[in-house]
């Protein structure tokens, strides 16, 4: 079935019918029913004035649902929950009131925290973090996500482990980077060659459907003269979605980057670097942590292979269940299905600690042309309990494909 852009469909519909309510139906397709974000283009709807947007109400099966206008006023967002009817109405209603924010954003003391109800979900560290006392300050870092917590509050990520002090939760520096013929390492901080640091906020907000932020991060070449130190400018956008269930939430992670250097840079092919990397909790090891990829690979065979999605799960903190993260790669990403770095099960002196990364340059170098923007898009489904292969496939299809919308 050919997928049709939502903005085009609505635009055609409104050219024939200027009345409200606007009625539409989401074609769910094959697979297990799972929740997913949906967007409606504001320009196509003909609702460019803020007073119109303030009075919009989304109705499903007689119930009013949360909707959200994105920061640049281009799209209306909502979550099509698995239990929802597929038919919706979008109406104008004066004095409709304001729904409570589902995902709250809290900034304090160098941390931006995204919270659902009273449960923290993830924290972006924009302040500088220093290594433990007695460890070289060369490992200091800002611009990373930690902690990432399970829906029930277990910390899943880890920073500054003694075996790799440069590991920082969820982050993505590039490793072997050629700059005018000289290699610079932005990953291994101990070399003193490069680092990636927070620079500024583009936007940050709470919301009724999602909470999130966009930040500017600078990839700094410490070997270069002051006027040529910025090798890459990166805009990192993170959105956390409420999926209308207690045991799941979703994180969209988009990195957009460009080089201001006259000759650009070259990402050399290497087994790790860039993309989306995560160091997992010290609780997980070879005995209580598992890996499954879209191609059927496991902890023993996933490293170096390519996949559309990869699920990493392990024992919960109380030892009575499991939780984990499903990582999804967008088809437009470099080298998709993407190569992965998955630590060997006998690594770290036999403990089998867990590290995962989508690594687009694992098998092939990537030339970054000057002043040209590049983008990598990922999605994480953070879950409690079990997540089936069928669910993983459906989550990926929803991420990969534009939904078909039928105007009723």
C-alpha cells in the first residue's frame, strides 16, 4: 500500500470542504496494536492564527484527547493510543480549557529533567560533570542523557564507569575523524584530542502529548587553533511521549549536524562512534541481560551485524521482572539497516557488561561536506516486562512509514 502524506490529504479535503469538524481515520495496517505519535500539518488545515489553535479540540470515541502544537507552530501532535478508535474529529470549541501537561520539563542545577506525573523518565545534563575524586579532570563532560529510567523508576543507564570513565549514559561522539588529514578522537576523552559539549538551548518545553528539548552541541577539536576548534555543530532534539500506559514510554532522538570547516571532515570507518550509544546499568551482565535484533541476532552474534531494530533487556532492580529499551533506526539513516556495536558477552574481565550502539560508520567511512546538514533519527521504546517480536516490528513500521490518513 502506498503511503500518502497527511498534509496533502488534508489540503485536498479542505479545498472541497471548509466546515468543521474535520473528520479523519488512521489506517492501522497489519501488526500488533501499539501507540504512536501522529502529526497534522497546520498550514494544510488552514489554521494559521493562534486563536484558532488555542481553541482546537481532538475527539475520539466521544472523549477529548490531549493535543499539542510544536514549538515552531507547524504541526499539531497527538498520540494514537493502541486502545483508541481509529476515527477522530478535530473541532473548534471556545473556552475549551487546558488539559494537564502529560510530560513536564524541569530545569535545575545543570539538569533538564522530563517527568511523567511524579516519575522522572530521563535527564539531559547541560551542566559540566566532573569525574570522581582522584580521576583526571580530562574526563569532564556535558551534553549527555543520564539517568534514563524505566517506567517504574529503575535506572537503566550509567556514567563514568571505572572501566570507561568517558562513557556517559546516552551520547554519540565520533571516534576517528579526519580533519585536514589529521585524526581527531572525540570519543576517548583521555587522549585530549576532542570533546563534545553543550552550548545552548534552541527550545525546551513541557506538553500534553510530549515534553522535550533541542540543544546545540559543539564538537571541539582541542588540537586546532582557537578559530578552527569547532569541527561540527550539532542540534540534538529529544522528545518523550506518553503512550497512555504505565509500562511504556517513547523517546525520539534526532541529531542534525554540519561542519563549518572549509574542507568539512571525514568520519573514518570504525567499530564504534557517532549514531546513538548507550552504556547500561552496572546491574546487567552476561547472566541477566539479553539482546535480540530484527534479524534474529542475539548477544553472541549481534556485534558487527546490521539491523532495523535492536532490543536490550535485563533484570529489574528488585530481581522480580525485566525492563529494557527497544532501539529503532529510521530507514533514511546512513547505512540503514544500521551496523551495531554490542559488547562481547565475556568482556570487561568476564563480567559481560552491556554497551549498545547504532554505528553508521562501522563498515564504511562517511564524508561530511562543508556547511551541509546531515541527520540521524532514532526512537527508543522504554518498557517494563516483556516486549514481543511482533510488537517490536510494529513499532519499527510506525517509525519508518508515514501513516495513511483517510478523510471521512
